C-alpha cells in the first residue's frame, strides 16, 4: 500500500444525458502548487504523517458507539450578479441532499449492489447552516460577495471572505471552480495552508434545483469526503514525487485509497455496476468514484472520516465540539428567529413585467405577511410570490415574518423601480450640468455590490461637471452601471451613442473595462456594442498615475461614438447602458453623452467628437474611422509642433483606414481629418 497525499481534490469527467460534466484537474493543480511553492511540501508531509498515524490507531481501536458529529457550514456565494448568484432555496436543497447522503437516508440505498449492502455505512455526520457568524451576530449561513473572481474560482476567492475554518466548513459557490466541478483541500494541506481551507463548487453542481439538477446532487458529498480525508476510491497523488493516478488507468490496481473495505479499482467515469477492474467487483456506487451513480460510503470510509474529525490536524476535531456548536448557533437544531430578509430576481422592471420575490428570513419561519406598494401579488403569505406593477415609479417592499411566537419585520424603501414599457424620448443629451437630482431623474445609477457609486465631479470636457467613479479607492473586481429608461428609437435607421471619457491607469497592467450596451427587454439581457479595455483603448492619458487622477486638460479626454444600425435593436423600448468594470487603475469620468439619430447629432454636435482612433494609445498600427457625413478626403498626422509626419488621401466612400505608425517616435500627435472644407483634430498617443 502506497502512502498517499492529495493536496487539491477536484472531480468528475463524463458525457452523459447530453450533459458535459467537468473533468478532474486535481493533479495538474497539485503539481503546479508544489512546483511553485516547494516551501509548503514539508509541512504537508508532516501533517499527513501525523494524521495517517492517528487514523491507523483510531481505526484499530474505534469507539464502541460513535455519537452524531454536527458540522457548522457557511456558503459564500461569489458572484457578478449572474445565474451563479444562486438562491437560498438551492443552497438549502444542497444541505438536504448532503444530510441524506451522510446519514444513509437517501431513498436510492435500495439500489446498492447486493455485494456492498452489508458495508454501506451511515457516517453519522450532520451538517447545519450556521446561525451565528464569527462575531456572534445572526446569520443565514449564506454570504454573498460581488467579485469577478467568480469566473476563476481558484483559491483566490477565499481571500474575499473566509470564516475561521476551525469553526465552520467554508463552501464557495462560483461561476467556475478552476474549470472543475469542485475542489477541496485534504486536512494535511489545510493544516499547512489554513487560509485555503474549504470547498469551491461550480454553482450548477449545488443541490438538485435552480441551476443544478438531480444528476449532480452527489458532487458536494464527494468534495466533503475529501474535506474529511477520503481519497478517490482508486487512490491519489504521492508527494513529493508528483505522479498521479488518472481515473481508469490500468496501473491503478497497484494502489489503494487507505481504506480496507473498498476494493482496489482503476476508477470509473461510467456506471458499470458489473466492473471487476482489479479481479474483484468494483464499488462503482461509492461517493468517491467518478461514475455519477453514487449511493454509499463504506464502514471503512466512515471510520476514516471519524478519525479526521477526532484529529487535531486542520482542527477538524473542534468543528463538532459543544462549545463551537453554541458559538455557531448549531448546537440543538433549533431555529433562531433573528432577521427578516427577502430577495427578488429583479429590482428594475418595466410596467407589466413580473417580479419574483422570495422570503429569505431566518430561521424557522412559519408564516409571513408581504406588502408591495402599488404592486399586485399572487400571494401575500407564501414564501415565494410574484408581483406585477402597472404604474411607473419607485416603490417600497415590506415583509413581516413569524415563527409562531416571535416576529421580525423589514421594509426597504424604494426597492423596486418600475419603468415605462414604451419609451417616449427618441434622444438624450446629458452634460451633467444640472446637478445630481436632475441626473437621477434621467438615469439609473447602479453599483453592483460595493460601497462606491457614481458621483458628481466638478470637472468636465469643455464643461464644469461630469460623472465620476472613484475607481482608485474602490479597487479591483468592482462594477458600476449608468443606464437609461426605455427610449423610442424605432423611427431611427441608425442610432449614435456619443460620449467623452477620461481614465488613468496606476499600472500599465490595469485592465479596467468600459462596455457600451443596449437592451430591448427592460434590462433582462444586454448586448455589448463596444468594449474599451485598459491600455489598448480605455486609457486617455499617456502616463500612469498613483495619485488621484483629475483631468485638467482637454487632451486628458477621449471621445467616441458607437453606431447601432441593427433594426431589431432600434425599438420603442430600447435601453442604453455604460458599464464600467474596475480591475485596478485610477478614476473614471464620463461626460457629454449624446443619444439619438445620426443625422441629428451631426447637425447639433461637434463633428470632431465622432471620429475614432483605435487603439489609442497605440504602438504600431491604428484604425481610423469617421462618419460618412464628414466627407473626409485627406488625413494628416502632425506632431505637437504641427510638423506633418504622415499624410494620405482617402476616397469619398471610405469610412475607415488602417495606418502604420511604426516610424513615429513615442509621444503625442494629432490626426487631422480634412473634409467639407473643414478640419477636425483628434489626439493620438504613440507608445514605445
């Protein structure tokens, strides 16, 4: 039997029922960590040896009667306001499934192959959502954090929020779990890297409802098995040799998972219940295989998990202690009624649309009473209710919840914004000169989960004011949005979205994004018409700046116009949005937004604002584009002393041109567009 150490466990590879399930990338991630952090290797080996010795002694002399082990759990939903922000109901469903499987109460135990019926175990482990947080405050056992790290789902997400792992099992829900269904640390690794202790799950492998399904219900149980020191049923990695045992490899018969009653197997990704890969019947229905037909743990696995729960390695022995259960509010299974709470699938809707509300109060709710200002609800007493609003405006939502003895209440003023279903305006000019109250009458300003939002700035592009986002202090992984109510563009053949902006970087690697988007379904979905990225097209100043960026010169600003010519987008209920995604960098300013007919804007606005240089700053080539109304015939590039550096003639029907700027030294230049007896000038930056 080989000594096995598995640092990171992730699972599942199968194509079944037209569903492509995630493959296991454990070994690659494991090897990468040990190659990049060799300093961790000795500590993990020592912790593994301690736990291995303790486990052997525990299994040799197990307690005559094992009590129920209760483990407090907290779910951290890391999201960017997408489908990954799963409901409380889906998380609670996952907890039901977890407890069924770890108490051998799952209704499919009668399907266990006869040869293994006798060793199919009740692990005697129960999981309870925490009711008190680390500070002793009331909690639902679910936290929600907005971060673009959800798209990665590696150990970085644990730096966003991490409750003490000696008190809670931390489960993270993300868009991605490092490209996998889920991953967890074994106790030996968690003992060495406690800040990484926990489980990361892809959102659609949580429970049986919502974004997941019944077929994927066992994945969390598999990962919890690793958390409690179970390896894959065919064995695992060996540190520091870095070799691994791919599932299904014939050589796996020479290895073991350190559990005596699980037959040696090569491991299965399909549910072959008659498999005898290593000369005996394989336990394909084990939760620690990949076959997705799991029904059981063995008695040997139960003892191994109990040994982990009684060992000091990674403090697993503290999780179930009476004092910790009291501290986490999980001591007696009683529900503590401590807060009213609700959520909805939308907060901005159009007249006639339905909003779905959920009572997320905690804990032990037996009755409730809703009140929706100016809304008609399908029920005022159900946990889930649907509400329709028929009049534009901003409305309060009220909920009173009770457990039969005590009651809690919550009212959120102006929770729902109801917009007209059909837009009356066919254009908009916004210079932000009328003050914030006027801006709020014309725009919806949204900060997606962080403390900073748009604010009025006393500086603008050829004006006194603009709208600013304090990106310098907000930091990375933050999002703010600025968008219109539905507008009536159905009479237009071409919509122009013109605007000015100023943005500075702190480091050349800062990659903030600005997306110009449109929606035709009241903001349920958005299509991106143009994206501006960091150094390639968003940055408006040549230098990086670690102190607060305030544009002082006209040359500190960029200008652009986005053209929308798609007939399906030009409706009588089209919305326009500017979405800024902070990824480091300095402050962002936006000014002089002009929405409307191309021809109207060409008459009423400075035509120079509708010429484009992409990317800007540039290194080798630029793409120049302009409105056909300008009738450009000649283009020049001049330096700051007005010395001509390049020139080219263009035809009357050419509206874009690619130029090489390799011969230009790094610095500032101006592109001169000549047409209709007029010259328009645009700043261009060339970098080394």
